[in-house]
């Protein structure tokens, strides 16, 4: 996955977060979204939108292990899942 | 043809305020008002049993309907008065119904109303019965941990009773069912512990499958989305109803304004949420085609259509 694609996925994730939170806030990419105003149900909303947008499946175990807590982690996970499904 | 003639209900007067739990659970007011959607939860008295709640719903039904000879009663609950025997027998006794009255429980949670309608209807049809009662009463308050935010802000207590007769106001059409037993642990009570809920698991399952169940149900009944007057979703929380509404509206724009959330001062009353909504439709607004969609524990989704005949 090249940098352009990685950046475009991050942009898409940011847009999803902004849509759920109904704002244009500049989110810190590597900071926990709950420390930036998202509550637990916002997180679910964001993750469901990510599943729909990228046609992927997010596992509860990964959520519990904080693997989907920041925009950066979300983008990296999406890239990994999409990369694996290509092969 | 067995269908729904009327619905009675019981909501305990006591309410537990979720807004008084903000500090306890480190949440803000918007989380309660905009996400959970339940400002108050109905709470039965500690001495009230499931059969008591059902009996009170029956008293409410009697105020508006002539019941005649009741030939069977069915109760949907997972919190019966005792593990053994079936609570329907206790209800039969409390209501003074004759020994000839059949009585049985079904163990289902949030999809239980749709399941129960079809089970009771089929049971009555196969035995030539003309009048039966289908109760929902599943008071979760007794099995909630007061420290668990996931469940403590959600569940309320209530009971309903649906009068099923051969002179119905609403006909019960075909249903669609989805089960994902692999995820049975997402809503679970082990032995005598408190209720445990995996919110993500349930939300994800419902979000993925509720719309397709509604789609399948419309197809089975040869109904066009335009001809549907109302869609009654299980009132799990405002967040889930909003989430499923959003997805449903994408698939069926005609459903705009037809998916209510009306449990603000009641809570998630498990199998009782749909009949609590339907009760008012039957009495007051009289829509023709109504979709009922229950979803939750199991994991399970059940969708049906009821159609006005009178």
C-alpha cells in the first residue's frame, strides 16, 4: 500500500469521524478518540460506518484490545485487512 | 383466522432516573438524552413477580375488551417467577381461568413478541381455539448489576397481553427469522449471576441483519415499501433504533417518518417494547400495514407484518 492510498484512507476515516460527531474538528490522528470527545456509542457508530464504507469486518476482540481507538490505528487496520483480502 | 384483537399493558409507576446516574457512570447528559434515549426506566416493586406484572396487564386489557372464554395463555419471559414450573400456570391460577385453559411459556428475549405471536397463532389454529392470550413480561431489573453501565441504563420493567381471537382487528402475516447462535454470548446470564451484554456484538449483528430481515419479510408478504404505514422496531435504545432507521431508510426511503422511538420514560422492556407501541396503534391511529421487527439476545431477529382487517 503506497503513502497516497494510506493518506486517502486516513482522510476517509477522518470524514467518517467528523460525520458521526457532526463537526469539522481537526482530530489528532494518533490520540484516542475518546480523549477527543467521542463516547463509547460514537465509537460503535464510527466502526460500523468503517465496516460499511470499506466492506470489512471488525472483531470485538480487537476493539477490546484498543486496536481501533485512534484514527491512525483504524487506517492501518483497514489497510492491513484490505491488503490481506487482495492476496 | 386468528389475529390480534387488542392489547393491554402494565407499566409500573416507579421510575428510576438515568440523569441521576451521570456521575456514577462518568457520562454526560447528552449521552443519556441523545444516545441511550431513556431518561427514566420503569421499575417494578421488589415484591412484584413476573406473574404479578402479567396479571396487571390483564386487568388493563379487561377494561377495554370483552374477553369471553380464554382457551390458552402463552407467556414470553426469561425471568419467570421460578425456574420450575412455567409461569403461565401461575398466571392461569391468578386470573382464575378454567382448568381447560392451556398454559405455556416461551423463552425468548427481544425478538420474542414476533415469535410468540406466530407460536400462539399456530397453537390456536391447530387446536381450533378462538380466544387466547399472549403475555410478554420480562423484568430485567432483578438481574442487572448496579455497577454495569452497559445494562443499568437500558432496561425497564413492563408487561403486555395481546388478545388473540378469530375476530381480529389485525391479521398476522408471514414472518422472517434470522439466528446467529455463534454469538449467543453477546447477551447472557450465567447461572445466578447478573446480565452481561456485549454491546458491540449485538449492535453489529442487528445493524448488519435487521434491514435484510425487513426486506425478506416484505417479499414474503408481497408488500411494497410504499404500502407500509409504520415500522415498529424493538426499542433497544435510541442509538440502535436510530442506527437501524438510518440503514432502513437507505434501503426504503418510503419509511421516512414511519419509525418511531417512544420509550423515553419506559426503557428497553425486552419483548414488551413492540406491543407497547402497537397497543396505541390498535386503539387510536389504526394504520393498515405495520411491520414489527424484534432483535437482540440469541442473537436473533424476527420480523413480521400485521395488517388491519376491520
